């Protein structure tokens, strides 16, 4: 039996390619190699690797993860930053990844190698073939250039990606392609805030990690993606006499024009209203972020501040700055267990701005402790995306399944077993 190394770029391209390649080459043993230091940012790389791991496990194909040597990759394409996609930068990128793949193939005793990049509808087949054959001859092995895109292959690839609920990226991978494709919107792919904000790559990665673990435990899973109005804070804060005042920015706060200097003009309960640009300050006994129970429609620029600062704020002029963007976002909810479970337990998938939320290891341990209850249909778990900004995932769950969650755990609480809830 001959051994063939398959360089893998992402799970959507890999699933159909590997399946078909194995069917057409029953006498070949396949080894997958995920080698993609071109992918930016690192969270996106992790997400694509996570989904590739899930794909290879389902297909029973060994997978090796290559090094994430992003700096070396960046050096290799220096001077080609403004090249269009399919241009010279892409040739160098293919050479870089395929050279390392060919070397590993030879070291592992493979007589041939190929790449799932050949499946990608946006890549030039001839460019990939040329690169693959060049590096293959250097290492004395064969490059197998198969075009599975023809004859409905691309459509079948998209169908399988949807059916298997595989993460489908919306840009090729590198930072330059990202800028060219999304222009100023690429900022939202690159800005990484603390924790797992609603609709972020971190939140998606958390859901995928937990899903992978549930599948390893042979629990049924169903992931449902949904769109929502996202909100991303870019910068902001409060100052008195040049000194910063500790604050969190409440989600759905609109931007302030420039920097505003204002006074408190009205006090209602624990809320201070300033006399310019609708700025609001909510004073908290305990300084921490508060999840929104309902989606916010009134978009006052709002800061959460410790109660101790009340007198300082009342007696001084306050400087405030805030820049935030409203964006079309997507998130998802993950159901672990059956739809007919007696009880559904909701677990927020995102975290609050102060970092409170559930760790994936705790959720995995919770699943393991309660595996029989989940398998017997006593409970199902629901990971809820975008929960902190108005329980969006929970609303989608209720709308789609037509039933309510029996429990939804609060951020920062212990993952108690169902009998204790
Ligand atoms: S656009 Fe894609 S193929 Fe081209 S250099 Fe960037 S990551 Fe590589």
C-alpha cells in the first residue's frame, strides 16, 4: 500500500477532497498535514485547525499539525503585500506551504503528496500544479494534481460543509488578502478583545471545542447559526482632571463625537445623565460588567462605574470618549443531547467584559459527569452564543424549538449538576 501525504488548508476543502480521494485510491494510506502559517489572526488559525481535526477524526485519517511559523511566512512574502489574490504572493505562499509538505512526505516515507487547496474554487489550478510539481521533484516524490471541482464537485463540497456544520471561513487566510477583500471591515477580524465577546472568533472557537468533545463522548450535537446586530467597542473611557475613572462600556452604546467634557445634569436612582451627547453613567455597588437581559434599542453612550466615584463625578467636569461600531454579526447555539430532553440547561458561550464566563474545560467536565443523563434524554445542554447582549442565543433557541430553557446558568456561577439546579 502506498503512503500519500495530503496537505490540508481547511475543513470545507478537506472533507469532500479526502472522501473522494480515498474512494478513488483505495490502495493508498492517507496522512493529513495541516500546515497554514499564512492564516491570520491566530484565533482564525485555531478555528480552522479545530474543524480540520474534527473532519479527519470523522473520516478516520491521521492528522499532523505543522508549526505556526507565521513570522517566517510573513518574511517570505515581503514586498508582495499589495499583490492581488492569485498573483505572485499566492505563488510564494503555495511554494512555502507545499515545500514543507513535500519534505515531511519524504521524511514519512510517502511516495506522493497532494493538497486540498486544489479544491478551493478561488485558487488557480495551474498555479498550484506548478508549485506542487516543482517542490515534489526537489524531494523525489510525486505531486498528485486532481481537479475535483469539475462536474459538480464544488457544489457537493458546499453541501457537505453545510450538512456537517463545518465552519466556513469568509477569506482566504492571510492578513493581506483579508485587507483586500474586506477593507476597513477587516478590523473586526483582527481586533481581539478580552474574553469571548458575542460573535467573536473566540466565542466560535469555544463552541467548536465543546462540540468536538461532545462528539468524542458520542453525544448528539446540533449547531444552529444565527445573525444578529453586533456591537464592537473600539476605544473609550472616562476621566476626571486627567485621571482615568474605572469603567465598563455598556453594549449598544453609540459613539461620542470627539472627546466630550460635560457635567452631571440629572440623577435618577443610580444613573447620572450628563449634559452633552446623551452620556449616561450607571453607578454600581459592585464593580463588574452587567449582561443585558433585553436587546437595547436606546443607544445612550453608557458607562458602568463603581459607586465610590459618585462624589468625584458630581463635583467635577467629566471627560468622556467612546468609539464603537454596530456590525452585522453571526453567532451560533449548540445543542448537546436530544431535542426531546425533559430539561434544557443553557450555558452562555460568550463572556462578560470583566472576563466572567465558563471555561471550556469546566463545560467538558460537566458533560462527562452527566453523560448518562444526557444520553438518557433527561437533560440536554445548550451553549448560547451572544447571550450577554440581550440573550440572543436563548431567543433563537426558543423561536426555533418552540420551547423554553428550564435553566440558564449565570456568568461566573459554578456548573452545578442538574440535580442541584
Ligand atoms: S491570498 Fe491566500 S493563497 Fe494568497 S497569499 Fe494570502 S493566504 Fe496565501
